[in-house]
C-alpha cells in the first residue's frame, strides 16, 4: 500500500512540473509572434549615378630623357626629386671623341679652302694664256690669207687655243668640285657641332626628376628601329596630373568629356580629389586577360599641389543625377505575385508578366504591409523609387534576413538594434562596381551610385 502511494505521488509531481513548463508554450500557440525590425521614414533626395573604373595616376606632361649621341656620362646635375626648369642642363656626356671629330672636319674644310684658292689662282694664268693664244691665232690666220705663213703654222696656233680651252674648262670643273666639297665639309662641321652640343642634355620642360636610370661612367646608346636607346631619366610636371582609367566597354557609351568625377588614390586614403573627363578614346584596347576596355583620361584638379606619379586609384565618373524618393536598396525585396494578398495583386504596379515583383514593406499599426513599387536606377546601397511610395512613409529597412522571410500582415515592432548583434549588417558605401541598373534590369559592371538628401 505504501509503495503504491509513493508511485502515485511521484506521478502527480511530474505532471505538475510538466504543466508549469508547458504553459508558456500553450500560450504562445495562441499568441501572434512579433518580429523585431529596423525602420525609417522615406525621404526625397538626389541619387547621383556614377561609373567606376580603376586607373593609374600619371603626369599630363612627361619627358623621357634619352641620349641622341652614344657617349659615356661624365656628369649628372639633377637627381630624383630635384626640381628642373626649362633650359637647365641635366646630363653632360663625354664629348672628347666628338670634339676631335669636329676638329678633323674643320681641318678638312680648311684644306679644301686652300685648294680652292690655289685652283682659282691657277685658272687666272690659264685664262690669260688662252687669251694670248687666241690673239696669236688671229694673226696667223691673217698672215696665212696673204701667204706669209704656212698652213702648218696656222694649224699649230689653232691646236694651242684648243689645248688651253680644255685646260681652262678642266680648271673650272675642278673649282666646282672643290666648292661642292667645301659645302659638304661645312655641313659636316654643323653636324659635328650639333653632336657636341647634344652631349649637354637640356630639359625642355619645368618639372621634377621622377626617375633616374643611369649613373656617371655608364655608356648610353642611341636607339634604333629594333633596339630602344638608353632612357637616362624621366622629368614630369607633377602639378598637372591625370588618372588613366580602364572603363569597361559596356559603360563607355555613357562617358563624355567634361563630366565631373571623384578620384580616390590609394596612397591618400582620407582624401577625395576632384576631376574632369579630359579625353575619351574611340578605339577599344585589350587588357592582359583579353578583356576590352577604353583608356579614358581624367584630369585632376590639384590647384598646384604635387602628388606622386604611378599611384593606383579608382574613379567615379558622374553620368547622371536623379531626383525622387530614395530608400536603402535592401528594403526592396522580390516577391511572387501569387504570394501577395488579392487586393495588392490588383495594383497596376505589380509586374504580373514577371515571375517576381519588387515590393517594400510599410509599417502600419504594427503590421508589415507589402507595397508594390516601381524602381529606377539603384545600386547595392540606395534605390530610387519612381512610383509607389510617398515621402515620410515608414518602411522596414532591415535586418536583411528578416526581410527575406517576412510576409504581408506579420506583426512587427521597431527596434533600431534589430539584427545588429547577429552579425554585421551590410550598409554604407557600395563596393566598386555593380549597380542593378534601371527598371529594365541589367546590372552595369563598374557602375555605382551615391546619394544626397
């Protein structure tokens, strides 16, 4: 009897404890579950549409200094980082061989001058002898006509005239040859002088030495068609810079000169430089991976400030601005039209021809109300709502996992910290590339947006 009583007591205790723990569960079955969400009021603003592209900073004016004559470097007057003004000598080459060649050419010219003078003096005597022979021939011809001299004497006089004429003609030809040789020597002297002058390399721009590839004692050579010459140094004007970007071929049609741009350079992490599109090429280029791109040049507005050349960066080129209702992109979710309530399915904004339609969940009396919308340009951060929402309407903006699962009519409560403790909620500046495009769909590689309220 006692044993039976003990068993009954234990059973009653177990039932009581189970009832205590099961009571909340039974109550929750009848109570509606409330979902914590983040919400904000819709605002009107400006959505700035941009196209992003990577690029490399380079000077607008840059000169590669190479030798025009082959010689050894004997002096370097400017080194990396030194400022250079137009007309400054930056490199001096060994000019001894070239100066010796110049002296030899001048000596040959002087020899030709003396030879020319001698020939001109000699031809004077030959011309006088020719004139005397012609007078003698005239006398012999007169005497032969009167029978005072023989035919032989007349023939000898005529032969003498012809010989002297040939000598004078030969002397004149020799003088002409010497004059041409003298002219050639003068040209060779000018070339030799120019070669000597080229041993002193002069900068033809104002700038800074950004690269030095040679040192004193090295032999620099002149480039040929198949063999590039020695590049001694590079001088660049670092006050007028640009960034050479690689714009995707799918975006190039929207790029035009004078469009404003924002430039972020990797080395200047906390700065945004202003820029403007300076040149839009017409020819597509191929990258190393055979991806097509267009090398668009964006001029930087530095106001005289100098920045480093060769730095990597990213450019956001403004291609359009849009006014209207702007909301976070993750607030726009896709839902099947068949899952929406009947009164919402009849809305003209529901895209029945598509499998899904974009909707936004409004907060009305603690309920999530699905609202069809027509969206415009957007990116991963913000979306322009063309139709379906009015300013100051309170909409659900997160957490994203909740937005994926929420259904029309679900009970919600606003909690600004909802979802934050579960993990980092994506928001803020979008990564480079990838807007969803306009209402026609079709993301654009390299596209991006920024938003202002």
